[in-house]
C-alpha cells in the first residue's frame, strides 16, 4: 500500500491496515426463488440469485408503507381514528376497532413488529385519504428510489394484481429506509407496548443472530415465506432479502455470515474533515478537505493489496478560491480504480 505527497501529520489518518486473509468461503447455498445480499453503506452486491425476478412480496411491503408514512406523516404523536376499512381486515392484525384512537407511533410499531394489516390501512387512510391514493405515493417513492421492477397496490402486501417487487428492489428500499433513524429504531425493537399488551416482533433474527437490527417478515400462500433482514457488526451493515424461501432463517444466517466473514469496509476520506494544510506563496496556509466521504467494500483477502494515491502540490499559487480543487485521492486494487475523490481548498 502506498501514499504519495501526503504531509506526514495527515498520512496516518488514511493508512489502511492490512488484514490477515481468511480462507475464502464458498458462496452460500440459498433455497429462495430470489435472493440478494448487499452492503448498506455502498450498495455493493455481495451475493445474488434471480435478484431481478418479479415476485409477490407479502408483508415485506410494509417496509415501503412505513417509509412513506415517515416521509409524509412525520408527527408520530398524531392521533389517528381507525377507519371502518381497517378493522377486521384479513391476515395478521393489531385487532383495531373502527373509531379507535391510536397514535401514528403505535400504528408503526404494530405495522412493523406485529405486521398488522389493520395498522397498514389505518396509516394509509390517515396519510393519503384512501388506500388507492396511498398506493400511488408508494409507487412515487419506488420510482424516486430507482426500484424499476416494483409495483404497489396496497399498504399491507395481501395478494393483488400488479403488486410485486424483486429481491434487488427490496434491498434498495431497505437501504433507504435504514437511513431513517425512526425506522431503524422500530424494526430493531424486539418488543413494544400497545394498550397495556406486549407486542413481540415476528423477526426471529433479532434473537438468533448477533448484530441483527431489522427488518421485516412476510408470508402468504401465494408469495411463500419472504424475509428482509439486516445486521451490523464493526460498523458494517448488511442487508439480506429472500423471496419465496422455505428455509429463510437458515438462509439469512448463512448469507450474513458469508458477508461478514469475507468482506470489510474501508473509509478512504471523510467529507469536511481537515485532510492537509498546504502553504500558499506569499504567506498563509490553505486547509485541504475531501469533497465527500468515500467508503468502499473490499474482499478481506484482497484488502492488503489496496493502494491509495494522494496527489497534492507542495504549495499553492494565490489567489486560492474557496472550494477550488487542489488535488485528488485515488484508490486502486490490482490495477482497477475503485474510487476517486477531489481534494478541495477551504
């Protein structure tokens, strides 16, 4: 690993420690019809199987429901009057009654932990006026996230024509949802209280997998078992998705283990953090900062071969303009450029 033209006082910040290379494990064997494993920070795909096949997604739909609610109805203490259409809906339920007053917060916990279809309808009507209008919001959000193979017709995931997604799109969705701290707090909760009753999260991964912090289960006869899970270890969060999988708990354990055992995150630079100080001709010093945060995912067996090239001048000619590009950071692995980041004057 080598560094170029970096003042010694700053070079250590960017020095990436070589890791002992483990024996490279075979890719996991997954029984799902569609599956994917990604790194949440970079979006890098670690493993996939039929990841772009459109499939029914059952109650994993509620990840999108929750995200749309958090985007458009952010007041979690707002009281919702349960509409007639929510009470008694088929499938998993919070057992809400028509006219009952419930906070958005309680409905979100019931939606994501207990998978309440009644909570989904109550939230949809509250946020959009109707299930149909809420589904339109779901599709708008899907388009904004680049979910090109997804279509939503309801907020709960019960079978409906033109209601589908893919493993890849669900990973994209979950990555975006995890950027919302409220979403992460809810889906990582094992229990919640509602009306004096304890609600237990359906996601068994929270108990069985170290570092698990989400996300959502799903099942209908037509969709089969669907599961989106996530786990974080040593600052790296992985997201796993399986659709129509009869052995989902074991498959997710295997997928996540494969990712954590064989990959590592490397932070190359941090946005707005002092990177170097360069003297300007005529007097004064110029602080150099990275234009953005750059993080890359690496196979552990190759991490020791990562090369960081940093190009900076020994001094700057005035006038130096704020935000002016004065250098470049480039990361390469076995001759392939993995990332480049401009270095700017501040």
